């Protein structure tokens, strides 16, 4: 849980990017859930798709609600690494995240706490025009 995006655990072997037009948090999350199922299958991730979709749902809801995205766009990247980890990056327009640690620990809201509770490693990093929140879910290990 750091303010800089950690490097992927292994090289990325497949990825898809999508953009959601932001209207309302529940609408945005539903659009992301529906589209992400197809992309998870396309990149061949062998991990639990239910956890991945729930993670995407929570991250998109947060971006829609707190990321200054209303009427704008939310960017999503879903990527699988050689180690079969799933990287989920959600980009919003708010470069700040003053209470990140509190959010992940559940002291402030429940969205990121749920994502961490699903087993994801959650981080964020600011960039020009906003920030990216990343969740990494570990894939099936042999």
C-alpha cells in the first residue's frame, strides 16, 4: 500500500484497456463489470473471476464517486502477467488521495478495504491529469 505503483510481479503477457463514460457510481460499476468479464476471458486469467469483477466494481465505483469523473471518462486496464497475476488499473481525474491508508484499512469507507479483503495488493500513484489506483490479484499457482 504505497503512493507509487509497484512494478508488475512479472512481464505482462496480455492486456485490455477500456474506457467507461461516467454518469453515476452504480451505473459506471455495472458497465465495467459487464465488459470486464469478456476481457478477463480474453486475456486468459485463471484466477477467480468473481473476485476480479468485484475488485473492478469497487475501484470503478470509487473513481466515479471521488475521482472527479462525472460526465468524463474512467480508464481501466486489465492485464495478466507471466506469473498469472492480474493487474487492474483504474484511472480517474483527481490526482490526490490524502487518506489512502485509512481507506484501505477500512477506517474511511469500505470500497478499498473490500478490495484488500479480496486478497488484492492495493496501491496508487498520481500522474498528470489524475491518478491510477492499482489492485493486484494473485493468480492460480501450480
